[in-house]
């Protein structure tokens, strides 16, 4: 088995701490022939988000809040079983974990500034309202007969 292609960057210079990752392997369903019954190719990667020291405190709070639905006792779990080789599944799980954490720790978007409505647009809207009003006023049955 080759070396992992880590470290997996989350954002900036912060990466997934290899020492805080817990790997579990099990037999995967799906294609693989006779070999599939003997190899543990499904990968489960666990990262204790609540107790980690690798992330800045602000990021950690943000991630805990945003990933609350996915966490079990503060632990983030990612599974991968797409590939027949354990090594490729490990890669997939680690990349998925890093991208999940990158998304969860991203700063909130800047609040939208309300723009000023251009005068031309306002004038055109008022002109159209006046025109509709005149059309409807012209429909009142006074002059029809």
C-alpha cells in the first residue's frame, strides 16, 4: 500500500491532524468477485471535532454549530466504499472529511448591502402606474352608451 497523499488541507495552513483521525475498515458490498469477501475495503473515518486542538477556536465553534446534525457525541464520521481498493477509499474519505470541514468552518457570507433604486426605474414604474390608472378610469361606463 502506498503512502497517503496528505496532509489534507482544510483552509489556509490548517490541515486535518493525522494523529486525531481514527480509521475503521470493514467488508464492502458491491462488485469485487471472490476477493470482496476477504478484503476490508470500506473505510470509516472519524474525527473528534469537539475535542480537537488542531482547529482555531472560532472555526471549531462554527463547525460544531453547522455540523450539529451529522455529529455523534462531537465526532464527525465519514464513510467511503465507492472503490474496490481500501487505499482509494481512504483517499476519498479523507478528501471528503477535509472538504466538509472547509465548508463548515468558512466565514459567514457578508451581509448584502441594500442598493439604491435608480431614479429612472422609479419614474418608469410611476409612469406605468399612471397609464394603467388612466386606462382603467376610461373603462368606467359614463361615456359608453
